C-alpha cells in the first residue's frame, strides 16, 4: 500500500493525466514506453495501452516512485506540447514538495518549505483568477447526475463544427449539418473567432455564436473559459475572460455597475478593476444565453451608461456594453438561440456571426467513445445507433446525442439487449422520459403517478410567457408542491437550478417544449390548440416550432399507447382529428400549392409516422415544392412524406447549395478529407425507395424534379424500379446534379423502354460521359421509347455562375450578312436575344471561345469533367435518325466542338429526324461548323428553333449560316 503522501501524489498525478485528450494520452504512453528513466524496468506495453489516467498514475508511481514519476510526467508534458500542464506543475512546485521514493515526516517537510520560501510572494491576480476558473469549469454535472457525480469537461467535450454565418434567421433553426459536410457558410475554428479574415481586415470586437436548442452553446462557452485558464486559448489576445449567464442577469439586482458585474465573476475581494479597465481591449466578456434575458433592450429614456463605476439598471448596463457605448474596446462573445437573433442584431454593429452546426459524423463517433469509458461498450452502442439512419442522423445535435447515450447506457447496465426503435425526435425524448421513471437498473417504474398535468401546464405556461426559470409560487399555481418537486429532482425530469437558488427549471428548454406539447393531448381540463396552431402557422421561425413537432409525434398511436401503458397517462382521442381539420382548413385558404413552410410541415408529419394521417393532410395539395433541404435527415423527412402524396401532380425537392455540390471540396473543414466520386455522401437507400413507392402509388404524379439530391448510382437504380412499374404515370423527370455517373444510365435506359408515359427528361449536371450517353441512347433508340425532350446540360458552366464576363453579342436586328438584314419585310426569323453570360473565373479561355477573357485558367482535371464531347454525338445522331418522338434536345455547355456537330448533323439530315428545338449554347463551335449547319437547315424542314449563343462563329460563320437560312425549305423560326 502506498504511504499517505505517496497516495496524495498519486491523486494529483491522476488529476493531471485526466486532462489529456485521447490523442494526447496515447502520445504520452508512446513517450513513456521509450523513456530511458525506466531503465530495464520498462512498463509492458500490454499494460500501458489499455490503461486510463488512474491506472497510468499507479503504474508510474509503482515503477519510479512518486518524485521520479512527477519529474518524468512533467518532461513528457513538455514533449507533447501541453505547456499549460508543465507550467502549472512547476508553479505548484510539485517536484520539490513530493518526497523522494516514499514518505518523510510532516515536520521535516514543513521545515524544508519554510527554509525554501520564508516569505512567499503574493500571487499574481491573473493566476489567482485562472485557478478559480479552472476550479469552476473543470468539472461538469450531467443532467441526470446523482449527488456528487461529475464529469471532467475536457474528457467529455467533443469539438463542434462551426461555420461563419450571415445571420439569416429564416433558416437559422434546424439549419444543421448531419454528416460533417461543408456548410454553405465557411468553416471556422474556435482559435480564430477573433482573428481578421479576408472580409474583415480588423479583428472583430463582437462574435455571436448562434445555435438551436441542444447544440452545445453553453458547454462550448465553458470550454472556452477552461482552455483560456489552462493556457491553451487566446493567450496573446486576452488577459482575462469573464463569464455571465442570461438567467443570472434576470435575477440580479435591479441596478448594477461594471465593477459589480466583474466582481461577481472574481473569486475573492479586491478585484484589480482599475488595472482591468485601463486595458479593455485585453478583456473578453462572454454572455451565455442572450435569448434567456428578459430585457427588451429598447432605446433608454435617459442617457446611456458610459462610466464603469456608475450603477444603472441591468438592462441599460448590458445594453450599453453590447452597443459599445460603454468600454467600446471590450470584446464580446454572445451565445443565443436563433429566435433572438433579430433582437440582438439591432443592438450590434458589424458583428461576426458564427453558427454551431453540431457534430460531424466523426465527432459523433468521438462523443460515443468519450461517453462510454469502455471501448467495447462504445463500439457496441455506436454500431447499434448507426444501423438506424434517422437515429444516427439526429445525433448531430449534441443534446440528442447525450439523450441517446444516456438511455442506451441504462439498458446496458440493466443487463438487457439494446432495443427500442428510435425513429423520431419525439421517440427519443419519450424513451428518455421513461428511463427517468426507472432511476436504477432493475427497479420497478414509480408506482405513485407524478402530477404530470401540473408539470405539463407549467411547461406550457412558461412557453407562452417566454419563461424558463420558475419560482415556488409558480409551482404552487400549477399544483406542484414540495413532494412533487422532490420527486422531479430525484428522477431528473425537473431539477433545482444549480446556480440560482429557489428557482427551478426543466433540465433543458427542449424538454420544457416536450412537456408543453403533452399539455395539449392529456386528459383533464380541455385545452384548445387554436391559439397554438394559429401562432405557429408552420413557420420554422416560430418559437413554437419544436413544441408543435412534439405534438404531432405524441399523437402517433403507438406513442400514445406506450405512454398510457407505462405511465398511465391518458390522452385525448379527438386531438388528432382537430389537428387534421386545422391543416385542411389552412390548405383551403392558401390554395392547392404547398411551398412556403413546406419543409417545416413535412417535419411535423414525419413525427406522427402514420401514413393514413399524412395522406389526409396532403390530400388538398396538387403541387408540392420543398426547397433548401440541407441534411440527410431533412431529405429522409421529405421522401417519407412524398410517398404519401396521393393527389399531388407535381413534386419538386430542391437540395441546399451545399447538400450535393460535387465541386464543393473547399467547404470541407481542413482536417476532414472530402470523399471523391459521385457516390460520396450518398443519400440512404430508403430515400430513393420512398420516392419509388410514390411513383407506384401516386397515379396523378406527372412531374418529379430532384435538384441537388445525392442519389448516386444506387439511388437512381432504386428510383428506376418505380419508373418501370406499370402504375407509374410520370411524364416529366428531372434529375439535376444528383451525383450519379454513367453506371446509372443502363437503369435509365431500361426505364425509357418500359415507361411509355415518360416524355421529358433532364439529366443535367451529372457526369454521364461517353459511356453513359451510349447506354442512354440504346434506350432512346428503342421502338417503345416515347421521350420527346432530353436535356444534358453541363451546369457548372451554365446556371451556376458567379462572375460577370461580358461578350460582344449582336443586338436584335443585326445584319446577318452583307446586304441581307433580318429587318427586311419578308423576313419571318425571330431573334432570341442573348443575355449577359455569367461564368466562373475558373472557365478557361478555350480555343472555341476566344472572346472569353477569364481571369483564371481551368485545370486540366476540371476540363475533362465536361460531360459530353464529340464522341457522344455519333450516338445521339443515331437516336435522331431512329426516334420519331424526340422533338427537343439541349446539349448546352458540353464541349462538342466542330467534329461533334458534324456527327450530330448526320442525324439531323436524316429523313426520320423529327427534332424541332436544338440548344447548343457554349459548345465550343467555330465558323467551321456553320457549313454543316447551313446544309442541315436546307434539308431538315422540322427544325424551328436553334440556339447557338456564346459560340465563336465569327462573321464568316454567320455568312455560311445565311446560306441555309435563305434556302426555301428552311423553316427555322427562332435563332
């Protein structure tokens, strides 16, 4: 057994080792395994590798003794670049006060210390404050922690994905990244929050961290404080960081000064305030939970607070700091939910907005391994969760990730198998509630029912009054006495707020919203939903959005039965019908097109998980357009609802600009390698299966448009199963930028021959290549193919452009040739006026477009991604000569060149060609093509529209074209 002093050293050594991240601990073990200090008594790697911090400390002390273990540990801290731990160990003088290889009498140790330091110097105030911050933020309590239980923040914290945002409150809530792909806003690291960038040459003074409920805003703020105190963050930028929370401000004194505000953050009396305010540019104030502040921040009736010693109302004091009227050089970091962004934006001047996007896929894995100390358990749980795509997707929200881990950990500790289906957010929260009702594994569910009606009415009342902190009189108003509150605390449904005595709150705002939703479905005094639904109106901006989603989820028949069986909570049977009637009434008043709020509406319908209800809810709509679908989860929500659209004629699903961008590798975080190929980040099979089911079961569906939906080849294959079904009546299929390649074209060709209703197809923006077009043309040549229009546009050139490049384009009425004018009385040719082309800077100055003056040249690999080249034209020519139904062909943006057009003209001149419209914009054509075109115009009497915009035909080419236009058999109407 270790002597007492050695035991103390062991505890302190273990505490230091616990602060190492997983990667750092692994490096520590590698250095330790080769340490010469151990001599022949090296620690076997078999014991080192699985050891945790405590086991590591025991191994070190056993092999080296306490003093030598400290010396070696500090040296390794320096090698693995944990200077903060090395410096702190030196400051605390651990080596000198630790006895060599055993214990020493307390008296001699004390005497030695007195000799060494007879008059200990007064500690630096900054070091005093750093020590206080470490003590305050080092440990955290889980929301369901038992008395005395805590978790090391550094060990539990998992890095969050952050993106610079431009404060767009419309999509702020639920605009999250589910797989760690790049966001449309630029990724940013914590270390650079206050650094200048390309847009902002000066460092920002105010940073706004926004994130939806449960995204980890407060934990991130705590980690900032801890990392600064440990010397790992903002060391050259700030001398002091101060932390205040919005709810603390709500209960503070009516009047305060800056002195009192900072003093409340200081560990002892005698805060060096004058020294601090003399250099405000070296201070950072973190205001956590701006959305929880009750203050309105209207312009004051009196003057602003401009003196740091002046006592003013709290609202005025905070308003003066935020508006930079007081201590303008002071830096601010403000966290908020999106619902308060507009109010906050009116107070700030040129802030930097950063959005917390949650966990990437890799970070979700890391979180599971940090939550479960056992690597075996973590792997088991992660495998279980990954098998359920919606569940794993929802874990991008840190709060949901914690809920899932908590529930599954309890199942494992109870000795049971991992079970319970997680399909929706409501299901996750319901299971968590049930797990709370069974505090310890193996114990029965509480027999005495809690006052759940009072709990739910308290939640709803707080929601309507924007209140999250409740006093005892609030509890009494809703029939919650001390016994009830004690029970809630014991089972952690409802907990006493740690920081604010005599105030109570739900463990998280999202749980308050969950119970508020339950308020409307429980039996008892009947509650009308009219106000709730009218105020909400399917707007994702509404503060009621999550509550209404929970309401839909709780109306699921299986969920209601589950609540009644396990909690004996009776629900109202007529609420579902009342909700359906409101939906149909709203649809009748707004028309048969569902577009505004469609994604939010689908999110609510997804929660209920009942096909019959969803069918009835969607029955009034004939056109459904859902835009800005950003995450896999949102795509799954849309496809799940789409399969129930029985009356819909037109269905459009538009992915966000970053959800399936094949060229968007620059939006990936620098430490994340972007996958390559069309199958990267592909949507789950279930997505395409749902859409295929919609094609089979929706007899009125005639148009399906998928834009930036990452189907991949597998997804197209599944979709084509629906297209080939005898009951499919689809006429128009648009698959633009859906991340598939030539491998999918065989399935599409088969669908063309099997489905004779299909007459229009748009495959733009997919890397089909020559092989893909060859396969596709096999289907187009089939006698049963009835396709009339096909578009294969290279969308990276056409339609997704950023920089303006002007071309010398002829105005309408320009002379076609010497002596031949389009303004002659007998001329019936109409000009389709070209518009100014917008082309990315990366478009090359190609030999076929010499007038383009791009600032940057395209790299050869990008040039090869032009979808179709000359070789594909031979296949297309054979289609033109054999398919009597094809009337429109769009090959815009493909590098056909003159050789490709020559092949195409062979098909155009064939007697069997029935083409009426041909678009050949930006196809790298020159004057050499015009002779073939002129010959074609004189032979093909069906062609009425030809688009040759943005090709370098030159005057000689136009003259040749005019020869064909003058031919009596030319019937061209639009050029």
